[in-house]
C-alpha cells in the first residue's frame, strides 16, 4: 500500500474537476481523480492505498462524485485533520470510511506502511510503530457504514420502500 | 438551555422539544432540491436501491441550471435523465430550459422556501435560503435520493457563531463585501460544522438580495448554514410568493454561541478574494490595478436584480475596456425580464458586455466563458479554487458586481468609486 499526502483545504474541484461531471460513471471519475492537484495520482493509485489530508478536506461543492471518485480508485480510506461537512456526510452515505485524526496526519509520511482498524479507529504507522486513535463514529453513523450506505440502511430499517 | 434559531428549527423538524449541539437527529424535510449534475447521480442511487416512489411530489425541486442550455452530448443525456424522472414521478417543481433559473435564486423567487422550513439540496449553496429564516443546507446525491424517498434526513445539530451586524453599508459596499470580509476574518473552515447566525441592528438595513448573497457564501466559511432573523423586509419579500403557513423562529436570549463576532457595516470597504481561496481577501484599495481579461457578473451569489442594477449603474454610459470580455448572466427568467424592463440589459449591451440566458455556465468552468491559460478574471461568483473556471493556471478574483463592472471598464481591478 502507498500513502498519498496532501495539505489543507483539498477542494472538490481538484478531487474531481467540474469538466468531468458530465460523465458520472465510476470508471471515468476514477480516471480523473485528483487530476488538478496531482497529475500522477490516477495512474499510480492501487487498491488499498490511503489518502492523508490536512484541515477541511473535501471543501467546496456538494458533488458526491468526489468521494465516489476516490472510492472507485480503490482507496482504502481518507485520514484528515478535519473534513468539510458535505464531503463527510457524502462519504458516510456511500459507505466510504474516513477518519478524523490530526495526530496520524502529522505522524504519517509518504512511504510509510499504515494499518487501520475501522471498528476501533486505531491507526498504526507500521514503519515507525506509532499508534493513533481516531475519533470513533457515533452509533447512528456506524449503522449507515455497516449497512454499506444510507439507502441500504434506510431500507433495512423499513423507512424507505 | 437556550437554543439558537437553527437549533429551534431542527428540534421542530425532529419532533423534539429541544436539541443540543452535537446531537444526531432525523428531521422531516419541507423541500428536497437537485440540479442537472447531482440529480442524475441521485436517480441512479434511487433506482439501484429499488425505490419506487417519492415521498411528496410537491416537495421536490429539480432545476436544470448547471450545463443548460446543454453544452454537449453528455450534459444533454444527464438533463434527459432528470426530465424522464420528473415525468415518471410527476414532480411538480421541475424547471427546464425556458422556466429555469439558477436554483438558489429561483426557489426563493418562486416561493418554494419559507421561514422555519427545513430544506436540503444536492448543491452546496443550498444554504442561501437562510436569508429567509429557513434552515437549509447542502448535501450530496445519496441524501437527495433518501430525501426524495422518505422526506427525512439525518443531521448533526450544529453549534453556532453569532455575527452581530452594526451600522450601515456605505456606497459601493454590498452583501458580497460583508461575507468576503467575514470569510477573510475566520477562514474557509472558520465555521466548520457550525451555523453562522446573523443578528443585530445592522440587519434591518440590509436588502434581501444582500442577505441572500451573505447566506449563499456561508459554505465558503465551512458553515452548515447561514441564517438571518425574519423581519419586515423578509415578510415583504414573502408577500405574493408564499401563501402557506410558516413559522418565524427566534434564537433564545440565552442561546449558546461558540463565538461572537461584531462587524461594523459602515467601516467595510469593497472587498475581493484573490486566488485560490475565498478567504484570501484584500480591500480593493490594497489590490487595485491587477490586469484582467474577463469579468463575470452573475451566479447564485450575485445574479439578482440588485446586483444587475449595481453593475449597470457603473457600466451605463461607459465602455468595456479593449481586451476584456464582460459576461452578464441574470440568475432567473424573471430577473432577466425585470432587468430588461428597467433598461439594464440595454445598458450592458451598449457598454459592450454580453448578456446570457440564466445558467451557472462559467461559474464552475462549464461553458459560456471558460478561461484560457494564465488568464485572470474578476467574477461575482463564490469560488476561486484552482481550475474552477478554466485550466489550473487561470486565476479568479471574487468581487461584488460594482467592483466587477468597474474592472470591466478599466481592464484592471478597480474601485468603482475611483471612476
Ligand atoms: S452559480 Fe455556481 S455556485 Fe451557484 S449553483 Fe451554479 S455552479 Fe453552483
């Protein structure tokens, strides 16, 4: 696995530029993911890789295409100091794990091997041995992620038919 | 414990006597909105989940505004998918070319948003309707799909920052300058997960169009919503538009705020944001003189009648400078008609600007004014991110309509008072 590390305020326009929103299929979104901030990302990313961001990751537009594009690349999760709120709920709603953990962001460098336990929120930098605890999700949110997304959880609860 | 205005609205929508910051609730929705970019993804999710019907065909609005009139085959296919869905589910408030406008100008104008209502939209600038004392917030396409099916959405109850407005705006200073000043002050994540609640004696002097502009850009400070108290100006605006009952909520006197900020409106100067963040603000006095190649006047932030009046006031009897393209986009058909009736459209065209049918177009680098390599634009839109309006080397300065118009006349960033 590889680490891709970016700074603060990674916005949805660089995660997936508007010029690609007219083709919202996963393959197309994945092929342009991060294009305006990291031209090599889409061609080098592999399943299981992790994105690290600073503060306010995913700010800007409400386009769910942004977490969809990252998820479609096979990225395992995004770890950031904080997330913009629409990106945060979009990721949860599509069942894509994101972790808020400033310590891990500062304590992980590109090239490190990292393991993540979504159940406990424990992040381990295997290269340095450092352990970090991400804020756990509230139960309600966990329910959504465990069902594989909002619509599936609403169906399971019998709220959506 | 006292509740903020936002908390009171959310409590009622969740059927609870009270709520507090951080609490997760499920609220009943008064309106669910989507556009031609986010609705197709919502439709895919809706159908993939095997959902068969919408909760209330009168409480869904679908507006084809981003790439319309369609700019290419793919956007035409996305619009066709929206059209088909709207027809299948007999969606009452479906706005196609000829009836559409930019969603956040259109919905209030059509009376679809009222005080105390809870509105989600698969578009980040859905927070605009807080100007009317509604709770409205941007969500993604899955939320839209779930909202259309159930009439419900989950929310984390936000804490709030109180923004006290005192004094009165001076000439050539507008709602845009208020919100850019505030974002410059607190940063693009200064209100993350929080409400921006506006209050104070300065509110009364702000026109509704200024309040819409201010709430529109609450998201640029990371806020969940922006909200204004309901006063006589609000009620005036609602007259003839909203005939259903609504509730004007007020914050409790002992409501808790994480922070209080006072802005003296009379001390503000025209304010602009340089690339590549809306928080990268300067007053026009500090930044004037930067050469530009394009001016865009429009968008959900500044495409309303007051904005066009201010821009026309500057352009009337003057000419757009050689080497500058000035693009004016009224936000709705009604605003377009009003601007024609007042002679503003003629003012623009005589000055050498172009006037387009309502569309988001250049605001998101879609069409109708995409920038080329290394070009600079002054734009009344809301985002100046890398690549927002063109290639990654293009640059956007966010500004008010008056500053944008003045810059069109001189070809450099200009204080309208200096003309
Ligand atoms: S005008 Fe711009 S910011 Fe507003 S809804 Fe359209 S694309 Fe979004």
